[in-house]
């Protein structure tokens, strides 16, 4: 559906995403002691596994958590299917496990049912939740407030970045990773720098596109998932996310002229493979847009350098500004996606 011309800086999505640095600054101060104590408790308990539970953008934060906890803490991390508890009412053995549930509202019935089932199954439950008065915040054994404040735009932005920051804080305290803690202290300012970057060169490629792949790997994959969702819900652009390894197992067959690829790369062991993929795609005539990856011939999107675990947050922030502008360029209203509402209560 085409909307009247909208000033990009006046949308709720733009204004709320621009607040992300301020949100993370407040969150770090608010959760400093909570995260420290929770990290010490996790070192003492040494959970045998981590189970995450979330929906929508929060589930993309859970993908980030999987790579974060497995690479930094060395603990197997898997995503719970909420229907196991909320629909099938099946019992599981979660003794000595950490259960991390991520939610903006803290009110979705399936997340509440799954968290209660996890507690009954012996897990230690931790809620990353924005609404501190929500049933989820009250139910969990521990809660880390996201401190994102009111988010009225249907498209989650600052609450997603707040979720990633809270996960990094938890992992850094759990593993006593001092370089990561130091990088985290710089995230508020880095997010503001990332917001100021100009990704408008991507508009000419993405405005007329009908399909898009967003490709990343490792800790960056959750941000690729989030970007693909935002393209669908705010821009009316069919987009799918893939690992740079997984896309080679079939999906790349669709990539061709007029079917662009957006590559995200953080400066870690995964970047070289993403850059090789970008070069291969360019040789086949695919339009490649690259953020954090050096791919000669691609449209380069500037990024802010930081710790490799933090860089995906900064890429997401720059992308949100692009997504808002792209939605308007494609005749969409990013604040009012069709058939969607802010709080979705699934069972």
C-alpha cells in the first residue's frame, strides 16, 4: 500500500531507533550490580546448557545469544519451541540449565507458559524484559531490565538493541571478560556514531528490488535475521536471512541480477568467508552491498569498529536508519505496517 510522502526524521521508528545509545547507557548503569551478581551465580552453578525463549525480533536476539554463549562461555545453547509447553504441555528435564527468556512486553501467553514450565523442570530462569511490571518480570528468578522505555512503533528497534546489549553484559560478567566489558562501556557512544553513518547508497539498489538476501555468520547472524524481518514488515520487501555458509547449500541459486545481497560482517574468524562469498556473487552479476566486509566492486556501507561481539549491534543501528528511509522511498509507512500491531499475544 502506498502512503503519502513522509519525512524520514519524523517517524516513530526513526526517533525511537535514534534513542538506542541513550537506552544502553541507562541500562548499563541500572544493571551493573545485577549483572555482576548474576554472572557470579552462573560461574558457581556452571549450567550444563542454556535454553533461550523468544518471539519475533527478540528471537533474533536469542540467535545472537546462541553464538555469544557458545563462543564466549563454551556452553551449549538452544532455542526453546514455546508450543512444547503452551500447546503440547510436554514436560522436559531442564535441571542445571539456564533459561533465558527475552520479551518487550513480558505478557505473551506462550512465553509465560514456557517460562513456568522451565521453572517446574528445574531451570534457573532469567528474563530480559522491557516492562518491569509485567507478569514475566515477576515470574522469573532473575530479571535484567532492558530500560528501553516506551516503544510505540510496531517495528522494534531500541528494544532489540537493548536486548543485545543486555546479553553482552550478562556474558561478559559470566565469563569475566574484561576486554568485552570495556567495549560494552563504549557502546552508547558507538551506537550514536553508527546512527550518524550514511547508508543511503544502498537505496538505489533496494528501492526497486522485489527480493533480498541478508547474509551474515556467527554472532552477526541474528542481526541479519532482524534486518530481513524489518525489510518485510516496514518496507514491503521480501527478504530472507542466511548464514554465509548455509546460503551456498542451495539458496544462492536464486541470486542473480535484480536480486541483491546485503552482507554483514564483524571483524572475526567469519569475515574472510563472507568476503569470498561476496566476490563470488559479484562475479555472477549480483548486486552486493557490504557492511563490515571488504569486497572490491560491492557497494560499501560504512561501519563503526569495535569488539567483534559488539560490532553486530552497531551494524543493526545503521541498518535501522536505512530501513526507515527505504520504507518511505518504497511508499510505505514504517510506523504502520499492514496487518501488524505492537503486542502480539500468541499461545
